[in-house]
C-alpha cells in the first residue's frame, strides 16, 4: 500500500512525501535522507520494514520533487519535519536517519524529543575531526589520475550534464567497500539523485561548522528516547572511530556492518535488513501491544 502527497509549510514551501504500508498504524517510521542537497534515495530501506510499520519518506525542501528556492537552515529543516508530522497526524515517530539525515534527526530530537519514539542513526552523525581521516582514506581508494580529474571537475565554474555525472561518480564511488560495485552504484546514483542542490549543501555545511552538533551532545544525550542506536558500515571512508567516540559520549550501542561502506544496505542487504527489522519491531511492538 503506497500513498503520496504534497504538504504546504508555513512559509509556503511544498514538500512531496510518500508512505509505504498501513498509515493507520502508530507510530510510523520516518526516513531522513542524506546529502544535504540530494533528493530522497531510501526506497530500498523503506521496503525492508514497511510490513512492520508504515514508512514515510520525503524530499527535503529544495530537492527532488520538493522544488523550492531560498536559504536553508537547520532550524527550518527541523520545523519542516514537525509540520510534516502534524500534516500526517503523527504525534510521535521512529526516526531513521542516514548521513546528513542523522544530523537532522539529532537536531529534531533536541527541539522535539517528545515526538521521537525511537531513533536509529545510520552512518552518522560524524563529530570531531573526522574529515582528516575521511580525506586520507578516499585518497587511498583513488588513483592519482582520478584524484586529479576530480579536482579539475570541482574547479570548473560550470559543468555539463556529463561532467556533473563524472564528478559525482568520482566523489561517491569511494563510499563503498567494493570499488568495482561501488563505481556502478555511484554512476547510477549520479544520474538518479539529481539535481544536486549545491547551494543547500554549502549553506548547511557552513552552519554546521558555525554551530557544530559536537557542542550539543550533552543535551542530546539527555533528550534521547529510551530506544536509540548507531549503525555503521565498517568500511565507510568516514572513520568508524568517530562513531565509536560518539557512541561513548551518547551512551548508545553501535553496530558495525562488516564488508559495507556508507550505504550498507547496498553491500550487505541481509545484515542491514535483519538489524532494521529488529530495531523497528522493538520500537513499535510494545506500544502497539499497549493499545
């Protein structure tokens, strides 16, 4: 059972959403995609759990089918999620964020902890000096020629469609543990996850540096729901040690998916499916049983 719709925000932006499963069941799961600046890409994840609880997805403002022009902020993205929950008639939800979506989930929890039934943070959020290790590992996974070509493409003031696809493929293939399959997935994503809202990426990246999540971890720990976990691909170029440190600071369990990178459901679908289903069942069954 699949539904979709368009919700108007208080500032007149319109966000496109889809739902898979029986939306009369509570609480639902809401998937928060990464980027920032990409359209939603978590359909494969939704299908793994939609028989356990309804699963909502949406294109964040300025991406995919949520077409919009304007400046971006964490506060506005947090408000968007709250307004979507209101439109869906959802008092609280199980949040599953991926990559940037884990930052969004965390910042939403800081402001609306009463609306977070449970939270799974997948491949993020990365705090501290994780970028140094990320750059080094990506450099190790790329040839000198690939590194040079990526720098050339990044330096172009304007890129053609094929140049944009080439840039994204080079930037994304190192996300995966297997370079061969990673290249194919990256090339596919470079054509499907478009257009990239580079302005959104830049604005939220700048705000993240000015107001890092690192400075809110004590408050976040106090506001976390009783059921909250971290999930990581062991071969993500972003250092898993950064998530290990975060897990200690938030007192959360961290599960590593071996043989998987930044999108672990692609490389190890069975392991990720089993983990997600265990998490969602634990988050929704007790509440359903209680009426």
